[in-house]
């Protein structure tokens, strides 16, 4: 059961919350606006998932690996 530790859980929660706020901002600011017809809900969801994943990986590299070094 020792596959995930507390710092990794915290990183996932923080990264997902930041990505959700970013998704809300992007959706409100650009979705259904002139010049952004391609930015539908599915595209905004892909951006959300990508932001969360990238943030989690970067936070993992900076926080966890720096602390272990």
C-alpha cells in the first residue's frame, strides 16, 4: 500500500485545483467568443487535464525530488 505518500497526494490536489481555476477562467474569457469558435467545452476540458498533469509533474520535480536530494 505504500505506493503514494502524502506529499504526492498534496501535489495532485493542488495541481488539480489550480487547473480547475484555470479552466474556469479560460472558459469564461474565451469560450463562445468571436475568434474562439474552436474552443468548445471539450477543448477546455483537454486544456484543464493538460494543465493539471503538467503542473503535477513540475511540482513533483521541484518539491519532492528537491526535498529528497
